[in-house]
């Protein structure tokens, strides 16, 4: 019989929703941070970084929706308060008052954190036979890994 999200065994649902909520919190904080950096980046690489940071926050805004809607598919409450997101997130806020290189380094680390959080979610979902959550988490991992690679590429010495 196919697994129906809202009728999932309560312990499994609780574990999966906890992972989804963690990923949602971190994605929300990262979305605003990337937008902040998009507004405040300066320097010789302004154009490409301004564009990349926009791609990140636009992707993450959509990612938040996927995560929240999956929580709702499980008939649970999707948190929407930034104060709660900040309390639980492994990703922290930034005031945006820094140089472009630091912005890149910070966002790269955050992308790796998101990938790790979503990997843990995918594993839990897989253990409970929740293939829809596993598939969504895997797609989000791919997006965060790609952004981490793109950011890392900006830090590479062109001679190397």
C-alpha cells in the first residue's frame, strides 16, 4: 500500500517534520542573508556576485515553499516566524557589512550546512519509506551543492 503523508505513523511523521522544519529554518535565514549580500556587495566582481546572490535567494525562496508545503502535506503546522527560525537554525544572520570575499565564504559554508541538513532529512525520510520527502530533499541537496561549487569557484586563484 502506498504511503500517504498525512496518515504516516506518528513517530515517523514527527521525525520527518522535525527535519523539514530544521531545513525550512535554515533555508529562510539563508534566503535573507543572500538577499542582504545581493544588496550590499561591492568591488570588481560586483556584477557576477550581485547576480549569483540573487539566484541563490530566489532559489531558496522557492525551496522554503517546497519544505513548508511538504510539512502541510503531513497535516502539520509549517512555522513561519523568523524569530523561531533564528533560534533553531545552524545558519546565522549577517549584517552585510563585509567584503565580497567574506560574503562568498559565508554563503559557501551555509550552502554546505544546508546540504548536510537535507542529507540527514533524506536519510530519515528513506528509513520511513517517505520517498516524496526523500526526493525533495535530494533535489534541494543538489541545488545547495551546486551553489557551494559556484561560490567556491569564485575563491579559486585563476592561476591555479
